C-alpha cells in the first residue's frame, strides 16, 4: 500500500508542476487570483506536494542499497549550505541564460556574479540538494526520489541551454562570451548586496535545519 502512496504522490507532484503552468490554464487562475496570488498559491501547492512526496518515500517499504555512515550526514550538511548560498545569490537576479531570471533586459555581463560559474544556478542548487539527500538515504525509495530530482536538474541545464540558444540566436553566444571574458571581472551587482544575500541564504539554511524534524521526521544534526 505504501508503494501505492509513493506512486500517487509522484503523480500529484507532476500534475501540480505541469497543469497550472499550461498556457490554457495559467491565465484562468491568474484572472481569479491575480498574478501575485497565483504565484503564492502555486508556490504553496508545489511545496505541499514536495513535502508529501518526501514523506511518502519515508513510508515506502525499506529496501536498503547501502549502509549509513556518520560522514554522510556531514557531507550532506556541507552540500546543503552550498546549495542555499547559490540559491540566495541567484534568486531575483537577471539571468537571460536560464529560467527564473528577473529583469533580464537589465543583465550586465561585467556584473554576472554567480552566473559566471554556472549559467543555471537554481538548477545547480537543486542538483546539490538532491545529491546531498541521496548520500545518507541509501534505500530504494529515497534513491528513486532524489535520483530523479538530481537527473532532472542536471539534464535540465542542457535542455534550457538549447531552448535559450534558439530563442536568443547569435545574442546568446555574444553575451556568454562577454561573461566569460577574463578581461572582465564578473562581480556581483554590489558587494554589500552579495553579502546580504549570503547572510539570508545562511539564515534560511539554519531555518530549514530547525524545521526539518517537524516537516520530515529527521534531524539533520543527528
């Protein structure tokens, strides 16, 4: 029965992440909820589906693939901190190379920041999150769960690259050449803003550790 719940949770997760964004569906919700209302509702729905999916994996039959060791928890905490810092540096910043960018017309190659190291920082953060959770969860259900997310995040970077290259044409290569030009210091928008974002990322990291036992029944600190 628990495998059935796990499969059902996957189905609901995919539905909640596809149907509301379809061109024929999204305007209907936005007309009734407003743009901001739709964003908030969709974010809460996505988060709820993700929490259920993770909990369903924990209730699935336990089929061990490898043993747990203390070092795995330490590595998970380190990778998760990196994921939160990358996410904090990327959210709300212009990024014409990937999804999720804000005010892409204001993007400045000489102020690319985290984008100089990865065109897809949010997908990179997702892949780190998934990989970090595969390491200490060596049972079949969790490996399937986090392995799918890691594979999606890594393959998604190539898919987004191809899509954005088609959309931007020659501008894509021209803009990326400027970002990777060693003669240009790809600095953040401002050092104070970067430090603030890193502080927020660290605070969110600590907050997630604090609520993790309540949400998922597992204490990341042991």
